[in-house]
C-alpha cells in the first residue's frame, strides 16, 4: 500500500470513534491483545476483533506478534510505525486541511474527542487500581517537576494567559523527542475547541 492509500485509511480511522480509541490505547501501551483492548474499551472481543482486523488490513496496525502460551497462542497488536511517521503525518495533515468542511470535520472531531475521552477513562482506571506506593511516587514526581493538573476554560481573547499557556505547551510537545523508556514518558493532551 502506498502513502496516499495509507493516508486515506488513516483518515477513515480518524473518523471512527472505535478506531480512534484503539489508536490512543496502543499509542499508550505499545502492544496489546484484543482481550486486553476489550477490557479497557468495555467492548466485546468479537466486535473489537472486527475493527482490529480491518486496521491490520489497512496497515494502521502491524501484523500481530504471535506468542505461544501453555495451550494457546496470544496475538499482540501494535501501531504500524510507517503509518505514523512524520512524512505520512504531513500528508494526513494536508489532506485534513483540504477536507476542512462539515462533512469531514464533524466525524473527525467527534471521533478524536471520543478517543481522547476513552483514553482518559483508561488512565483514570489505571490510577484508581494502582497501589498506594505507586500513586505516592506519581504525586511526588508531579510536584518535583512543578507540573500542574489544570483545566482551562476560556472564551477566545478573554484570558490571554490561558491561551499563552496552551500555545507554549503545544510548541513544547511538538518538538522532536528521542525515544524514551515508558517510565520516563509524559502525556500531554491539549485540545482547544471553541465553545459550542
């Protein structure tokens, strides 16, 4: 499949809430079985497998890694690195700009927000289920790095400080990063949407 074909498939995935949730999930956990994904997404395995199989055929996910267990095999899926490399993402961004009309904007925006919401719910579940020692270390790490858990809700132009904060955060997280161990990575979800 060529870049343009993959671009079309990525755009289709971005317009599907379930596929967006899978992308967010695998971006965080790197590789998972359908059973693991289903438990995080509160979906049945057979229904989810349909989406995963389609995403593999569309080359958004790589072919599964098969790991034999005692009397069965587990198939682990992960994002296809080629589909999310910089040149490919530039094509996706260009295509989204070309398609910036209601017909394409509505499903992409709603899918992105559903995917992000699902991802945040998964993170909340992980925090709720983790042991006290890990939560204490997490809180200590946040304080040492002077990170702030903050929700900014502002009308355009009414809070320049909030807008400046979002702009600087977006610039910082868009800089190229070296590959970090999972324990050293941070998450940033910056969504700036006008009030509806």
